C-alpha cells in the first residue's frame, strides 16, 4: 500500500511541476496548464504503477520459463 502512495506522490509532484513549468515557461493560461498537469499526473501514475508493480517473469539460466 505504501508503494502505491509513493507512486501517487511522485506522479503528483511531476504533475505540479508540469503545471508550474507550463505557466512560467510555456506562457499558457491557468486553465490549459492545470488541465495538462492533471493529464500528466494521470498518465505518470498509471505508467509508474505498471512499471514498478508488474510481476516479473520467471527466468532460469537466462531463459524465460513459462
């Protein structure tokens, strides 16, 4: 459970950084930057959750075992 919370916290931090970056550097309005920050949060949370918690295949002697 704490791993999932960590993934969500990391994705939230990246979403906030995306929002602030788009506001400051991208010369984008509030609505657009918040929308893209939310999209970045959702995509990063789903991607990190998949990458970190996906079960690994069994490997013996360098070969995948089914």
